[in-house]
C-alpha cells in the first residue's frame, strides 16, 4: 500500500509503497529513520443523495423532459 513517511531529522515527506505493518523506513535524503504519518485520503464518493442513501444516478432529482418544438 502507498503510505507517507516524514523524516525525523530533515523533515522531508516521502511516499512509498510498503507492507501494511511497516512503521518506519530509511529516509532516502539523509538516511535517518522516517515515521509513518497520517495523510489525507484522496477519493471521491459518488452516488449518495442528501439522505445518505445510494442512488444509481448522480443527482437524486428526477429530470423532466423538455418539450420539443
């Protein structure tokens, strides 16, 4: 999995793919230990309306057909 680590010495933040149980890695910049940090998740949830119920359409409002001339 992809995790972020912050170096204890130089403060550099590193992204690296590691096993789930990995707590520390070696900083590639200075060689000292870098601890795993909590990062902001980056995902978007689609398909939930205001009542937090699943909807198959992006909008829970029904679209009315427009009259054609």
